């Protein structure tokens, strides 16, 4: 196998214009060298401890488990990491690597905004210039995170093309990198894209699963995580992949139900094998190979492809794929807020919905760990509008009037 063109079975690879082959090989060599350098590993460990706030807790969801009367649920609280989600794990690793390579400028894509916030935060900390590409639809849905990115000093570039969501932001970031790779690193946020990104993102996110392995003083029967591109899931599952147990369950966005444009379900024969954005995987494509529209209440799951290693592990049966609808995610969001005092990100609430189902199915004496990949503060314009629309609308109207007066 060509070490610079890695596949997972038939998935993955490096399908990019010739101009990007050299920077990707440069990145791969720098990454492999850094992993063997104790100074780099020590610098990353210090960053994770002192800035990110690792390790994050593993919480027994006692009230939820008692109420459901089934398996015990534990929650990995990645939402307590600095910037509010797991995204900082990968952002820190790649930003430190870019600085080691002598790159002065970082570009990134973002959907839900958590990756963008994490990248902007890491760049502010490390003194790197930062540009974030974000679809206008996601800007509308995730205005709080836009504010934080810009507060950290990042330049936000709105993407209006296509569906104006995550896939379009990725496309624009790749265009930028093609013209600027000499002084720029593209800090891709999920475990997808051309090699070495899937390997690199999994490695930097594996801190989640490695901590879980140390923290769990009980038999783990199932792990569940939401899956958009797949960075939180592959990091969470990473230490357990080569074993037969526990069950690994990825949860996709069921959206409004079946049918093109109503969800973002790629697995279980829903997607088609194809090549997009530099890698082979399953994508939501029409009969002519064109990308289909997607939908999810969560911007971070609203993506037509899935990371190549996750696709491979799903195909061979090591990872089970389920989905949760928008309404199921909202119900899980409310359930864990009321019973545990936790505000799940809307993405993470999809995994929470699956954990609730699993707890009932598996019954007492079994243990499930759900990855709360992020906090739901960012989703206030979505969750409040869906669950408390009258009061939220009145507040916004009243507050907008106050803003006009102040201005």
C-alpha cells in the first residue's frame, strides 16, 4: 500500500488535483514525524490539559437510567472541553502541527460552528492567522458561534453557493488551499477528505475513547455517537475497533423522514459509493452522480458524505448504524436537560436518542456510554424556537427593538 494514499478497504484514498498532491504529502510526512517526536507529544499533552481542560468527565446518568428502567447510561462530557465540544481536540493537534511546519495562516470549514470556534480559539492561542468558511444557511442557524469566531479574531467568509451548508464550505476551503498552500494549512474538521486527514483526525480525537477506556470501571456493552462526517464517533470508538465488543453504534440524521432532501442518512444502503472532496465513500447521490440535498435540525450532521473509515467499518459490520429524526433528537434534548441538567448539542442529542432506545431494548445490568460531543448553547436559536416558540419570538422582537434604540 502507498503510505501516502491510504485506503480503508475500498474507501478513502487521495483524489485531488495535481497541485494538491505535494502539500498533502508534505503534511503526511510532517504528521508522521511529529508523532514520533516526544517534544511534540508533550506540547500537545500540555495544551490538552491546560487549555482544553482534559480529561473530560464520564458521568453516570443516574436519574435517566432510573427513569428508563433499562440499561445504565453513562455520558462522556466532551461539551465541558474548552470551546464547548470535541472539535478542540483535532483543532489543537493540527494547529500545533501547522506551527511546527512553519505555516502562518490557517483556513477551515465549519457547519455547526463548533469546529470554527475551536480553530479560531486555537489560532488565537498560538498566534496564527485564521480564516473560516461557513455556508450562509449555517450562519443563519448558528449565529452565536459566528459571534465567538469573530471575537477570537477569525475572518469569517460566507459561502453562498450550492445549499450554502457544510459541503459547500469544504469546497471553498479546498479552493483557497489550492492557491495558498505555501504559507497556509487547511485544518479540516472531520475524519474525511483526502489522506492523511482521516487518519490524522482520528488520531487527535482518539483522546476521547482512550479516556473512556481508563475511566470506565465497568463492562461497556455499547458506545453510541452521532455521525455527520464522523470525527467524534471515530475518536470515541477508536480504542475498541479491533475488538468484537462493545457494540459501536453510529447515529445519523433522520431529519424529517425518508426521501431525498429530508435527511442525511448515508449508511444501510441509503448512500451510493462515489468520490467527492478528495475521498471515496458513501454519499447521497442521484442517478447521475449529482449530490442530493440533505436536511437535519443539526447543522453538524447536515452533510451528504461520511468518513471513509466509518463507511468501511459499517460495511464489514463492526459499527452498527441507526438514525434519529429531528423530533427524536429534540425529545432527547429535553429528556437529558430535565433529568440530568445537561444541555446536549443538537448533534449529540441524536446519539442521546439512540441511547434512550438502547437502554429500553438492552434491559437492566447492561451499560451504555453516549458521547455528548458538544454543549447545546450554540443551538439556542434552534431549540428555543422549536420548544418555546411563542416566548422566544416575543423575546426576539422585544430585544430587537431595544437594539434599535441603543444604536
